[in-house]
């Protein structure tokens, strides 16, 4: 198979047998890897047909496609190859229709048409020459305007370049400067003038034949403000410079005498505290040398593990005296305590032990309440195991769960709990692989106890044919359908779907012809068997064309009840409507007609209230045509609440918004509660 262009739609279709095998599964593969459904990939498996649809296709979809059908008896495989040729990254071909061939060339000629070139006469210009000189300005005050102007020839030379210089340096553009060169006039303005503008100003004109320049002197006197020159005597300036150098001098580095420290040595070791009672306080103490070593580090360990800091345990090191204070002891504090001292030369250790006796005498663990021996549950249901153990207050008592002799794995579905001798295990939702023997083991220093229970989980079928919605069973059919229709229910329990019975669709009621006005609501409804057939498909046609379901047309198929709702009718909806029901074993159809009377688009009736003549309106003076501000407002009469528009029944699809509206009048304004 070869696809010439990308972005096209691909369909791979094959047929398989047997058709009615509920255990049959279909899997698609691309280049040996499983292909899963997505936004571009859709699969269909129905009535013996397997369809793989890819829309759009891309070059990376090329490869070998394999369809694998398998059940308990065996499997079947069919394959094909696909090659997709990609489009060009840049579209260079014309997108115009074929009927407009050649139009693109004309469009390009019009868009790229060049203006006619006007031949310019070749005029030879001579070297530049200033016909006037820059004026000499008197001494200016700071803040005044500096204006320099001069005339230059040739006037019409497009290659003539004008430059300004101040004391021989090119003048940069700034917000104070404005330079003009037009029709042979060259102007430079500076505003406001500043003392640093004093000096020689030069204007230079240059072209391909030569250059010329003119200059003038400008003097600007400064006012009081920021002074740029040093006004203090020279000695004071030198003194200030010396003072700044002394302030910013590098800081002196204090040289400390280097001291050599020996490796740590415990001159007094930790002592064994022996047996103490729970809740008592205790203290370990030892003496260490050398003293004052900044690199010395002290560590405490309990039974090989580093001791954490806590409110109950305090550690200190004062002038070589190292202590560990425990405010109150608990049973877990029993064991070996090690103090480790380290510096750059080595390390030293000292060890002490303590045995904490609990106030409560521990007992051998016993099972007070055994697990239930056998538990049967359905797949998806929760399972609860519980028992009671003793002793309750033993801190060394451990509880473990085992399944078929192996430790129970940690998972989100398993929730074990142990509080005050009450042990529980909850399986939030069970699977068939949870079958087996569940054992609870309780252990402490005095011994071990265990109890066992057996769990059997019965699995569900892979395909569910029964409806899962509450209240939709055949026994409760009439109560369930009353939410859709008030017509007589013709369906019975005999019309329920049975996978072992090959029965085609059958309409139990007929459609009714409808005649309505434009804008009104109407519904075609019928009852069809078998009920809850997973293969039953109901389609609606108008004048032998499929009805486009959308904003105005909505269909319903629920437990054998089929309906087509027209939210508001239009004259174009007039015609014959057909309901077609199809399943694996046959097809049935019924029809009815709809007639919709259109409303007037142009109102030709008089809109004047009944009993009022046009002549009466014409004879009425200005008093009846205009509002009189002097007229006093009449008080409104009190009126009980009254609904002018009542809420209407509505039917929407699941997850769509439902709107109820009404109108009410009354004086004073009524309070509305829903």
C-alpha cells in the first residue's frame, strides 16, 4: 500500500470469524509494536469487521501493519505494508483552481511591476566652496542660544557632506544641538549654551571633487552652579588625597600563632550505667584531650546509628568535658552508646551501655480474636480482615501480613492498621489474583503468634451486557421509562436481550403523525425490542436522508425507548420521518409525517388596541401626546404574586446545562425561591 501525499485518511479493513465470540480480542501492531488508539488513530471491531483508521497520515506512519485476533482456542494474523510520501515543507505550487491557470503569472507581473525610470541629466559639480563666513559672536552667558549659519556651493550636489567640529573633534548629536542643511544653507543651533561649549567651531563641506571649511571662536561664561575646576589650594588637595588613600588602605591581617594539637585521647572513659527504670533520667560523661582544638568534632552513636537532636536528648562539650543527658528514658533507649572524637591527627572512641527496664511486664503474644477462616467476594468489592492481639502496650511488638507465605506487597489497595491491639487489613477493591491464604504474624521478645484466613475472589466477565445504570433493569422497566414518556408501556420482560436467542429488532409501537406551528416543540417516540441489546443501533431519516443531530434535533435510546426531539420546528422540517433499528440479526423501520405551518414574516394586521379609532388619536391634543410633569403619580395597587410564564419540562443530554425560566408579577416585588 502506498500513500502519495500526507494529511490523507487511511483505512485498513479486514474480516474475521467467529463473529459471536465474546472472548475474541483484536490487537493492531506497527512494526512489531502495539498500536493504541489516539487522536489520529481509531479502531473499530463490530459484526466481524476490523477497521483501523488513521487521519491524517504522516511519513512516520510508514511501516508494516499487523492485525492479530486471538481467543482461548488460538489466534490469526494478517499484515500489510504502508508507505507515506511526505509533502514539501514549503508550498511552491500555485493554490489557485485549474480554471485560473496562468492567473498567477499575471498577478506576479502586476505586483512586481517596476516604475519607469526617469533619466536624470548628468550634471558635473565642482568642489565645495563657502560663499559666506561664520559670524563672530560676542561673549555669551550660560543658558543662552548659540546660532551659527553659513552658505555653501554647489547647492544641488547630492553627494555633498557637511560636518561640524569643536576644537578639532567631531560634534556628536545631542538633545541640545540642531543641525540643518538645505538649499545651500547650513545652520547649527545649541541651546542652552554651557561653559564647555567655548572653543573653536569648524564647519567642513566635502564631496568627490574636494573640501572646504570655515571656523569661528565662541566664548561662554559660566554662572554659579557646578564648578569643574579645583578651587582649594594645592596643599589641601594633596592632604585630601592622602586621607582617602589611608581610608582605603588594605586591612592588616592579624597573624595568629599556629598551635600544634595531638590526636584526641579520652582521659576518662564512658561508664556502663547498668539497669535503670523507664522514665528515669541518665547522663553519660567522659573527658577528652587536647582542649581548644578548633578542628575537633564530637559524634554520638546509639546501637550503630547516629543520634538525632531532640528535646529529650541534650549533648554538650565544655573544656574537654563531654556529656550526653537524657531527660527521661524509654524502652527503646537500651543498648550501646559510643562517643567518637575526630581531628586532623586522628580519632578516639569510648563506649558505654545502659539497660532500660520497662514498667510494664511483657507477655508472650497471643491472638484473642482469630481471622475469619473463609471469605468470598466479587471482583471490585472491598474485603475487610480484622483480629485482636495481646499484649497491647508492648513497644517491641511487631505485626506482619503474609499472602501465600510471602510478605504482603505495599500497594494503594492494601490498608493495614494496628492500634491498641486491634489489627485490620482492608482491600479497597479486590482482584482475582488476590486469592490465597492471608496470615497475620505477631512477634516480640517473648515469642510469636499467628492466625490465617482464606480469601476467594470471583472474577467478572470481560464484557458486561447488563445495564449498569441504577433502576434500568427489566423488572423496574416501567418505572424507569416514566421519566421519558407518559404513553402506555408495550415492552415486557420477554423483550429483554438474551445472547442465546437470535432475534431481530421489532417495534412495539408506531410513530404518530404530527402537525404544529413554526417555533413549537414536538417529539417522535416509539418502543423497540430487544431491550438493552448491545448491538442495537437506531437511526433517524427525513425524506430518506439522515437527520443531522445537533442544536434542534436530539435523539434518545434508553432501555427500548427511542425518541427524536425537535426543540423548535421550522417550515423546512416538514416531511416524512423514518426510524430504522438494526442489530446482528435483522432490521426494522417505521415512519410518520410532520407538517409545520410557517408564521407570517410581514405583519399586516392593525396593532391599534381594540375599540380605538385612528380619528380619535388624531383629534387628541397635545395633552394626550406628551407627558405632563405636573400630573401626580398614582399609587400602584397591591397585587398577589402571579406566574405569567410557568417553568416548562426540558430534556437534555448528560453533562449538558439545563435551563428553567419563568415570569412572575406582583406588588410589592415577590420573593422567588427554587
